C-alpha cells in the first residue's frame, strides 16, 4: 500500500496529489484508484468508466485490447 493512501484513509480526506499515477477525479473514493479497489473490489466496466470520466465504450475497447495482448503473450509462451 502506498503511504498517501493510508494517510487519506486515516485522515478521511481526498488526495490532492494530482501528479500521482493512482489519482482519479472521483471524490467518493478519495481521488485514489487504490482506495476505490480496496473499497469496492471487482467493479463493472460501467463503474470504472464513471470513475475515470470516460465512456463505457472506451473502457470496453481498452479491455478488448488488453485481452488480445494477454492472449498473444500466453500463445508465445506455449510456443517456446
């Protein structure tokens, strides 16, 4: 866990460090993706799109591309 996450939880405040790669513009989760995952666990693509402020379709496109890359990697490992 990151120290800033612990600090935000303990002090019940939103993260102000917009330079952090875990920062999101979603105050219900203290502006932190780590806190969002800790609070909610697995989330739907729609819940993720709400937190990131992008469309559901865009999140689905990203997921599809990731699955494709992972499948290629798995295939390459079995070939070797």
